[in-house]
């Protein structure tokens, strides 16, 4: 416990910096519909984050994949470095797609009422090398895009 507390400020700097890098990467991707991270320059919560979180906007945030639920499932299943867990705040990077896991028993309306949309993915960014994190996300995004494209073609047929 004491070792964890003693190194927390150092680890949090790395968590926050990695999260900023990951959020900026996702915001630029065509496969991503939106990114909800208060550390981004265009976030409506940026000023509040700067006021209340002067050392950074944290390391947990959500984003939306184009292609919805099935794209989210493909994204998660493709990742190797990110651990598929509902936890947050671990030293390792964690990912979850709530619509197919923690909230799957709810109806679509119940999920939306709770702020969970079919395309939403939650990340808890860890301490790994950011280039490695982005490499793995790139793979997941390609898999999600392939599912979204397949579903679009299938819907048009």
C-alpha cells in the first residue's frame, strides 16, 4: 500500500500523458465518431478540468466507434495489449464495451438513459509505452471498420 501511495504522483503523470496522447489519436480517426475527454482542446469541459484537475484530466474516458455494437465487439476482441476488464485505474491499460458487457442485460432505452450508447467504449489508460497502445488501438479500429463496412453493405443489399 505504501509503495503505491509513494509513487502515485509519478504514475499519475504518466497515466495522464498517455491518456492525452490516446485521446488525441482517437479524435483524428475516421472510425471514431466522438471522444469524450476533458483534456482535449475542443472539449466543452476543458476549462472545468483545468480548474479542478490542474495536473491533467485523468486517464479514464470514453469514445464512440462508428458501426455501433458489433463494431465495438470486434474492436475489443482484436486488442492484445489492452486488457478487457471493467476495472479502472490499473497500471495496465483497460478497455470495455459496456453495451456488450456490463450493460448487456438492459434494453437500448435503459442503456441510453444511463448514458451508455451502443458505440461507446471506455478506456482506462495505463503506463505502457504510448506507441504500443496506439499500435494496438489501430488494429482494433481496423477490425471495427471492417465490421461497420460489412454491416453497411449488408444493409444495402
